[in-house]
C-alpha cells in the first residue's frame, strides 16, 4: 500500500516524496496550503490495482496526517484478511449500483435504454436490497430458472444476463465493485448453447403473402422493408423531410439509425410506388402512420405484424419476426450478385479492415445496386405469380 498525492493542476497522482510535479508545479508549497489531495493505492484480491481517495467522516482529504491514519487502517484490514470491508460492494446494494449505471450519460443515450432499464428493474425485484458483493453464482442461476418458469424465452434470459453483466463490468472498471463480484456474474452459463443467431429468411412468396395479409397501414411498411432492409425503428421514424425525391434517396439522419451514423438508401421503383401512394398528414411529417397518427412506440407494429403472419416469433417453429425481413434482404442481395461493399453500405453495416478507410461507394453505384436487386426481385415475384396462376388453372 502507498499514499499518493494529486497535483491540483494536471491531476497526476504521484509519490508523496515528489517535491515538484512533472507539469512544473511546486508540490511542497501547495501541500502547505492544503491544496494537494491524497489517495491510497493498493491491490485487491485477484491482483487488480485500486486507488481510493482519502475521505470519510471527520477526515480531511488534504491532510497528510489523515491520509496516514486511513493508510494504517487499510493495512490492518488487509493483514486481518478483511479486505472486503474496504470494497464498496459490501455495502452497495444492487439497486444503488443500478441507479448509478442508468444515470450515466453514455447509457442514457443508448437506443436500447428503455429495454435496459426494464431488465434491471426485473433484477431489482429479486436482488435490489442485496449487497452486490453478496450475490452468488447459484442465485443468478436460480433467477434464470425462475424466468424460464415465468415463460421467458432462453434468448430473452440470456439477453437479460448479458445486459446485467455489462453493468457489472462497467462498475468493475470504475472501481465500484471488485473482481469476485464480477466473477460470479461472468460464470453464469447461457441458456442457449452454441450459436443462437436466427437464420430465418422470408421467401419472396412469404413476402407477398405478408403484404396481402397485412393491415392497410402495414403493407407499405413491409414493402419498403423488403426493398431496403431498413429496421423497424427507422421505418417508424421516417419523415418526409428524409425523402430526397430529386436524387431518389432516403437520407436517414444519425438520430434514427441504430449505428448512430447517417445512412443514404437508394429508392427503387417499389419504394417509389409506396411513397407516391401514402397520403401525407397535415399535422406531422411522419411517412408511415396508424389511423393518421405517427407510430411512436417501438412495439407499435408488433400486433399488426402478428395479424399479418400466420406463424410468428421465435417460440413458433420456423416462425417469422420483423427482423427476419432485414436478414432476407441481405441474403437476396447476395443471390442477386450485388457486391458485399454495396450490400453493407445500403444496410448500414460497417466495412471491415482497410475497406473502411479506402472504399467510399458513390451514390450512382448504390443506385445501380438497388436497381439490380429490384430487377432480381421482380423476376422472383413474376415467377411466384405465374406459379399461382397455373395452380388456379389446374
């Protein structure tokens, strides 16, 4: 263990023996004026280095004498194997850690913030009053079983554990919790073994059935989704101001994309037909609406999609969810012979390796790529309709 002094100007933490900071400040003079704050530095179980500010009731953080008293206390605690008395998670409850985490600016601006908050709320119903450091692996596994008994899908349970792990890891790297607490959460096994990624692709025939079976407000959304690969949230938030009719592009601002980057998606003749047919509201700027109003809630399309789809969701064998449409578009584009760079750019996937630095697809190239996909799709639609007509004749 060691006592460190913090320069009040560059905030460098260094040995108390230093008389002059590397930034040139006279530390001796500042210490006399009690402008230098003191810290303790020591290792936690598992080898992680911890720095702790000198503070507490009746303690002056700018007093070397108080720093020495606190240092002596920590030395005794470590010698008596009472290091956990030092760690904040022995007193911090899961609810207190949650309150700290959900108020971080980096967390609040996440597009999935509402879901994160809901998941942690469920955890707090069980663990809210417990000290974070007292939560054991077996308790987390019991929570998994409890959620499964409540009817939660394995994928949902895994996402909840993963989300909580992210919070615990954030707390660990910010010295809120120690290594043993992190270990308990990291050792929890997933309910889904191996790759749990969905591979369902919506065929052209199924796409046409979805459009035919969908409610009036859903049909144009499914059509645009199957022609562009846009996410459900991007479709809900699409505004007429994002539609560049002159250059035939949808210009999505970074505020509505999951990637947090601007995205330009070329308009083919199927999307143009939808935009020409959708009535424009007088009291708002949203393209897609329900009963004349914007579809603001993230689950606003869920019930409509269920109604349009006989087989729906991960719980139904070979069922379909809205996200499968996006996967289908990228698969179809590959079948249509569209270059991977253009597929990734249109769908908003990041280019890999040096491609990310040296390849910048032109709008003309993207427009040709989407037209190539439209041509491929037209032929498949024609084949499906011809096959259906032949069945009727027979």
